[in-house]
C-alpha cells in the first residue's frame, strides 16, 4: 500500500505544468492533495489523475480559490466524511475515509501567520482534530494522518530554527501540540524510519532561491497510530518533484 500526500498549491497550476505526469509510473495506491484551490467542476478536463485513478473525493472550500483537499485512489472507501465538526468554517480542510484496514485523514491544517485570530483558530482546530482521532483510536481503529500540518516540529525540521522561533509555524505553542500528538500514540513516520537525518524538508519559500539552497521546512507529515508501525515499510520525501512550493511525501504499508 503506497500513499502519497502533496500540497499542490493549486491543482490547475500543477496540471498546467504537466506536474502530475510522474504518477503514471509511481504505482501509488492513494494520492492525497491539499490546497487544491478549485471546485471539482473547475478541475482541468485533461487532468492526468483521471487517467491513473478510478475514485476521487473532493472537499472544496466555501470560499472560491482557497484551501481545499482531494483524495484520488484505486481503492473503494467504506465511508467518506468531510468532518464538519472539525472544519467548522467550511474551508475544505479534511477528507476522512475508512478503507477497512485503517482510517485515512487527508488534511490541510490552518496557517496561523495572518493574525492572532487565525492562530487561535489553528490551535482550536488542532485540538478538535486530536480529540477526534484519539476517540477513533480508542475505539480500535487504525489511523493514518497525512497532509500539511503548517508547523515544523523540531529544530531539525527547518533550516533556521532560531530566526523563526517567534513566527507561526514554529511557535512553542504549535510545537507543543505536535508533542501532544506524539504523546497520544501517533508516530511521525519519517523520523521513525530515518531517525535524525538532517536537511530533509518538504516546503521552501519561492523567495531567495530557497529551494535551490535547500533552505526549507518539514511541515508536511504522515502520522500513524502505533499499531501500524509493524506494517510500516517505508517513509519518504520526493524532493525531486516540482510544480509547487511543497514537494510530495509518502509512506508504504505492508497491507
């Protein structure tokens, strides 16, 4: 089972660059996107993903051209939810699907950089989400969470931690929530597989040639419930894939 997640920063923009062509050869079973910035009827007619996958779920934001998530797969989900009890502002942030062996969350967490109000909303969203997945886990469900968390967890997860320590995305309160996520039994798959490997990032600013210099942040993650560690065979960052300011990340499960 190969699952890939990518904040595409506009599905139409990526398709316009032929940025999904690599998926024809990747053999990815489930492909999750964040920040699609489009309604389903606005998806390009020649969208490469339609050639690769049989099923799709689209959760667009109420505000046009903003946020949004979509999951494409060759598996039939038992159920799908957009979790309105968590995404209370209808910003298209969650696709929750039960695939039997696990429940998959494709999620675009809020950004808190705009102002204090948005930071407060981000933290409340974090808490609602954690409460939800802990309940599911306690009910015996296996959980996979992927997407743009909009926070780098540890100093190793961004190039310049001291310079960014007072900015949303690396604030103590945001990092403490990620500590809480881990302490509740959810595993950062990349660190589980690769340990303290350095200079591994998933997002780079478009400014100052940041990607060419690898001045980046690891803000895109796959977390799994502890019970899935025994079937986790790989976790990876596809930093050679371009088309967005983020790159794809993924995991492989022996299911």
